[in-house]
């Protein structure tokens, strides 16, 4: 199953696209701003993963400096 995410400032455009998708027999879901931000953050995290472990002390030292 493939998924697309469309962001628009026009609610009319989004309604039209959603109606078309439903008419074509596809499922339409609406994401909150928080859910959209979670997806973006997840993509960033996946992109910068190094696979290395960092100690809690190292993290706290960096945060407090």
C-alpha cells in the first residue's frame, strides 16, 4: 500500500482532492499538525541515525554546556 501526504493552505483544495480519492475508492485520512510534525521528525531521525550509542553522561554534559 502506498501513501501520499498533501499539505495545502486551501481547505477547498484539500476537500476536492479528498472527495476525488474517495470517489476512486481510496481511503482518506486527515492528520493533525502534531501528527504531521511527528512524521517529519521521524524522517529526520532516520536520516541522521549513526548506529552508535552515547552515554547518558555525555548527553547531559552536552545539554548543560
